[in-house]
């Protein structure tokens, strides 16, 4: 049977049209866009077209606001480090506890170097408290960085409102929109967002290509200095094939953007309803009213995520887990912990992330496959007995060492 | 996805001896749901012969935790309790054709459950304060708690010291930043590689205040421990290593490994081997710990 891919928040397949557009840039169109001769000129033209396609998808006012980078992580690092460099008298960073490591690890590192770091907490649904946010905005803050959509739960932050609030206080605002771009309509020119990161491989472009949107007149300091590529804001010969691929992917995303909130959302909702109807002691994580249309984060109590993934994989179904067991640490993910999801559920959280390439048959196959897998693992679990959890599981299992 | 051996996969997909065991007379619970790993081992022991007639498990945990539990039950069935206690975590891993370094704790958990179940069968108390931190050195599977305790216990100052004592950082070197962070957290600053560690090992064993089995006096017990270590030493010395008794605190026996054993990737295995020999010699469950673990007490 054909494998089912429901891990699109981790990465996506390149659209065949993307691959086709890229191929000439490995062969006859190999030129360096900076060269005067015709080899270079053709590449330069292709990059310009791609830039406009990215601009259009983001609703940016100018194509010169688009800076190509090597990945989402580079865009995130560039944004934060630029803001700190540009206003050396401001040493405070505001972010949230549920950011991707591309932001969190960097910010925690900067904290060691003397920056003040405020990580906004979230509630059970993964929402931030805007009053608390407002109370932190002052003239020592160099930058606010808040993700548009969370990669694990799909929960959205009100970044447009948060950007407007920061703007009122003269504070730079960056959003990691790696999970949002291509899944939600975005119109940057009508917002106060100063910088935005995106990553190609989350929207059917190749891995290793990213964009940092930098609003015109935003004070900017490059991460990589060298040649004049990207108007001196990101030195290094352009990754022309990937940039062209990203352009095509952005074009496709724009054409299909309606589909995300209709077709894909219906599939996701069907998947969630179907699974929850058949599996007891399971629930959806995150803000179910305000989240990405493609993401389902489902907690299965009293079982551990890796086992579920291995059994799903055997059925040809690819998903991912909210437990960080894969990192060698036994703690559940920082996002689940930040939302206060009980340990009994956090370890058994599975993320299904769909794309417009998924079908209803696939969804129905997953709905059929999941319940027996959970039942099988619960049969092995010391916290489960018969068809329900043992009463008072935290006490029933009493290890003599802690 | 993990690089699991066929054997691990097979035991995960078709676990042996899973589920509750009726009439179990030795039950060991280790781990907790908080840690994401919990194992209950249930034994049915023939009281006259001490033979483990049946063993079942229930496990909450990742694929290799389930596979390790399954393997453990297969290994110990038909063995006597005393024979079963000789099963080390490395035996469990070997039975499964190896485990990834990040997952070795699954086999350790299996071994601990076995000790807890045997203690339960014999009506003894078993406790283990073994604590596990984030994996820092992936080449030699050394975690943050182990590194921190060894730094504290031995007054380590430099990256080189840490590598000498724990082996951590001796491979690909990608973890050096993390190890330096731990050194700074403990010492308040980072010393360059020239600074030398200042090992402050106590060498005279202090008599234990804790009650022990009546058949041995404290003196006899310590003599027995020393004799047992003495018998092991030639084996270690062949590998250019050595072991010395540092402290006996009830069921905890602290030793200093030196030479090639100390800090070598086999340190944990060496300690486990020493522990088994001492369990056999003393006829009681004891824990053998590296001297570094003493700093906590
Ligand atoms: C929210 C978020 N930010 C940043 C990244 C990193 O992107 P990249 O893999 O392109 O560096 C990811 C991808 O995993 C992500 O989900």
C-alpha cells in the first residue's frame, strides 16, 4: 500500500513543478547572477522573478524587502542578532516559551552573554496573555520575536496585534512564520511586522532555502558580510536553483491558499473526529479555535509516543511525536510542558500534519489504523487495565526508587 | 527514526511475556510516568529451588524500553534468582544486538527492575538514587548528571580532566561547549587545559554505621569486600586498570577506578561487573558507585 505522509510540519515533499523549474539551474543555467555575461544575466532575471513571487505571497510592499537565506534558522538568527546590533543600548529580548529551538536556543545563549530574556508563558491552550505582554514593552527592549504558528500544536499567536503594540512603543517586531507561510493568507504591508522568517521546505520547496523579510527602513545589520549579494544584507553567491524553486512554490501556495482553510481543514477535522470517536482517553492539544488548518496534535493518555510512531510506521503512516524522547532526553517537549499538559498525556502526544496532497482515503486509513495501535500499547502499559486507566494511575504504580 | 537492530524491532513488535502475571511473588517497579519510562517486572519464583518459572512485564516507554523488557523476561526465565542477578544491562543490550547510545538507559532500567523484583521476592528493601540527565556525549553515552558529579567529586577543572575521568568529549568533540558550560556552572569559571585536577580521594574506608546482615560483622563485611576487590584486581590490571575501595555506606559501596578503567567507555560496565561479584560474595544486594557519586552525600 502507498505510504501516507502526515508529517508536513516537519518537512514537505517538493512539488514536481518546483523540481522541474529548478533542474535547468543545475545544468545550462549554472551562471553566477553577479556576472556581466549572458550566463549570469539569465540567472539574475530568474532570481528577480522568484523574489517577486515571494513578495506576492507575503503581501510585502517591495520586492527588495525579501532577503534569501539558507534556511529558517538562519533567518531567525539574522533577525534577532541584527536587532541587538542595531540598537546596542537595548539589551532585552521578548519571546515566548513555545518558540522553535531556532529562536529559543539562540535567545538562551544570548542571555548567557548578558541579554535580558523574557519568555512569555502560555496557558493550557497555548495562548499568551496580551496584558502581560504589554507590561513588558519598554525602551530597553531591542526586539520582540513571537512565532506566527506553533509547529507542534498549530496554535496561532495574534502577531499582527502584538506587532502593532510593539510598534507603538518603538520596538522592533519579528515573527517566525515558518509554519504559517503558505497555510494562511498573509498581507505584510497592512501590518506592523518588521521582520518575518520563512523556510522553503515547509511549503513544498527544497530544504536549505529560507527568506528573511525585512520591512523597508528597518535598521538592519547583516549576519554574513562579504559580497554585495542581496544588496549586501546576506553575502554569499545565491543558491539560484533553490531560489527559483521557492518562487514556484510560493506561486503554487498562493493559488492553493483557499484550499488550506477549506479542503485541508476538513480532512484534518475528519481525522481528529474519527480518532477521538474511537479512542478513549484521548484529546486534542492547543487552541482548537485559533490554529493552523493542517495540524492535529492528539494526546493519547498512558502510552508513549515513540511506540505509536513505530507501529504507525509499520502501517506505512508517517507522523511525529510531541515527546522529546528522540533527543535522548526523557522529558516531554517544551511546548507540552509549557501548556501544562499532564505527563500522562504529554508523552503520548502525536502530531499529524497534513498538506493539500493528502486525500480522504488516507485520512480514513489513519482513522482505522490508530485505535488498535493505541489499544495494543495500552495493553502493555502498567497504567492501563482492561479498557480504562488503572484507578489513580500516579499512585497505582509506585516505584521504590524515584 | 532510531537505528534499531532487527532484534529490537522484533521484540517491540512481538513482545514476549507482556501483561500482568497471576501469582507473582516478586514484583519490581522502576521509573515513573513523569520520566516517560516505567517498568513493572513480575516474577514467579519456585521457593524451594529459587528458579524463576515465569516472568512478565508491563512497560510504559519507547520502543527500546518495551524491547528491553521483553528481552529481560526471556533471559531470566528458567534461571535461579542468583543467576538472574548476574544479568547486566550490557547483557540485555547484547541480547538485542545492541541499543543506540541514547537508549542504553532502557537496558539499565531493565536491570534495576530485576534487582527491585528480586529484593521484593526476598523481602528486602531496594532503593536506587541513580539519577539520569540529558545525554551530553553521544560518542560514549555520558549524561550531564554523571559529568557534573564527576567534576564535583574529583575537583575537575578542565575539559581534558573531564575527558580523562569520564571519557566524555573524547570522541567527535561536538559536545565540548556543553561540557565547558557544566564546568563553569560548577567551578564558576573555566580553567585552561594546563590547570591540573586536584583529586581529593579519601583512601581509608570508614566503618559503616548502617545495620548489615547479622551474619557478618562490619569488620568482616569490609574485609570480604576488600578480598573480593583484591580478587578482581589482576583482571583489571591486565587491562592496565585498577580499583580501590573508598567508602562503604550501608548498601552503597564507593570505589575509585583508575588507570585505563577510570573514565573508559567501559567504566559503567566495569562497575556493574564489580557489583555482581560483590553481590555474590556478600549474599546481599549492594550498589557499587564511582567515587564521584559521593559528592552528593
Ligand atoms: C517554527 C519553526 N521555525 C524554524 C524552523 C527551522 O527551519 P529550517 O529547518 O529551515 O532551519 C522550523 C522547522 O523545523 C520551524 O518549525
